[in-house]
């Protein structure tokens, strides 16, 4: 019943929050700062697979000088995130309801300063590593859009995805730092904002894996 309620009236609910998301994001490629009303020198952070938006809303509020764009392919899920940002009137947070497979259509070379991949689908049981968002074909795209020295900050509960990602990052020439397999008990937890999934995994006693991959061009 609760599930049905969240999916009702999606077009009307999106329409109410239309200042927070983009119907035709293709036309904003290379122009995100200008389109969102920010100066050219502000940092642009992009989160892929933002889910219901706990992380992006907190991060955008903690970093008001950053332009934060959150992307999610599932409309009924991103709706919850968009409504949060709308209700809380967060001026630096915007949303794209698109698939990360098409990222290059939306962002120009060197347009992004930082990316977040939080608890991306591991694709471990179905043995389809090419679908993982840290597969080298994705990383090659991210490298182009990220500035030199830009970062990808990744968190996951999944050891297979984490080990795979570390290898892929290194293969694609990223420099790795701040690596931990127990984020909740590490020095990096102090400034960590938890996602919805992260909190569930911590409650189950699962170690959170985390790494920062820095782009070297
Ligand atoms: C396991 S959930 C994690 C959600 C949130 N990041 C968190 O940590 O609570 C993964 C999310 O990524 C989204 N996702 C998976 N693949 C995607 C893709 N190719 N493009 C955009 N979103 C994607 C899914 O729809 C889902 O909402």
C-alpha cells in the first residue's frame, strides 16, 4: 500500500517541483553552471544513482557554494529526492532523471569537479561486470568529464564490487587514496554523510568500503 502511494500522481508531483529538475538536459551540456544561475568558477559535483536523496540533500546543504547535481534513472525513486529538495528549498541542488549510460550526452569535457558513487548496484550474482558503474568503459567517460585532479568518491557494502572497482580505477590511471573497508570505524567517518543504504548496512554490522579515486590526465 505504501509503495503504491509513492508512485501515484508522478507527473503532477514532478510538475510542482519543476524548478529542481530538467526536462531536456541534453541542451545544458557544457552550460550547467550558467543554466543553474551559478558563476563559472563554482565547483560542480555529480552524484550517480542518488536514490531517495538523503545524501545529496545533506551534502548540498553542507556545501552551499557548490553546484550539486544528482542523477537517478528510476523516476519513482528520484521523485522522493526532488520533493525533499523542493520542500527544503535547497538552492544549489538539481536533478536529472536519466541513465548514467548516457552521461557523455549531458556533460562536457572537464565540466565536473567531483563525482559520488554510493552503493551502486554490484551486479555480482548475475556476473555482468560490464554493467557496473565502475567498469572501465564508464571510467573512461568519467575521466573526460572530470577535471584533472577531480575525484570520484565511492562507497559500497560489497567486497566483490569494491575489489573490482579498485582494479578498474588503477587500470584507467586514477590515483587511489583514503581507502578503508570499515568506514564507520575509521578516521574518515567524522565528515561522512550516510546514505539510506549505508545506514541499513551499518545497522546490519556490515563494513562500509570507501575509496577516493583522483583523476590524472
Ligand atoms: C542500491 S541503490 C543506492 C541508492 C543511494 N545511492 C543510497 O546509497 O542509498 C542504487 C541506485 O542507483 C540507481 N541506478 C543504478 N544504475 C543506474 C544507472 N545506470 N543510472 C542511473 N541510476 C542508476 C538505482 O535506480 C538505485 O536507485
